[in-house]
C-alpha cells in the first residue's frame, strides 16, 4: 500500500534535516521493519540482482567504517551505472527484436510465403529485374 502524499512529504522533510550517518541509521531501522513485517516480495531478475549488489556494497563499506558521505557518494555512482546498464540492456533488447523480426521475414520468404515477399512492380514478374 503506497504512502499518503502527506506522510511522504513529512518523512522527506525530516530526512532532509539528518546527517548521512543518521540517515543510514534510519535506513537500517526501516530495513529491519521491512524484513519483519513486509508482505511484498523482493524484486527478482536483473533488477533484484542489481539491488542486492548495491546493498552488499553498502553493507561492506559501512562494516569497514567508511564515512557515511563516502558510502552515499559510492551508491550514487552505482545508481548512475545501473541507469547506464539499463539503457544498454534496452538497446540490446531492441536490436535482438529487430534481428528476430528480420530472420522471421527471411525464413518466410525462403519458404515462399507471399506475405513476406516484397511487392513487385506492375507489369513485371517475380523472376525479372526491375521494370525499365
């Protein structure tokens, strides 16, 4: 169930007054509550993997006593990298879809499916070159 806009705004206003160190403590508490009471499942697939990687890096940095501002900066860079990787994945999916479509059209053309054949010009037969 999503938060009410009033509650979201009130929480964000409180977070804005916290230092990074205190904000990470609040995050720890929220994650504890989530693990204990959440009814929602964690994200799966590539998104879930990237979220888990970010959380693991964050936990490792914090366990190593790295400053909260350095942890926040590192996570910011990771978030930008996730955005770039998401764009690359979307572009790759688009290329794969285009290739699959072209292969499908070529296969239909090879089997003589007239729906896949390019239209011929009037007055020419399929075996002839372009009309002159």
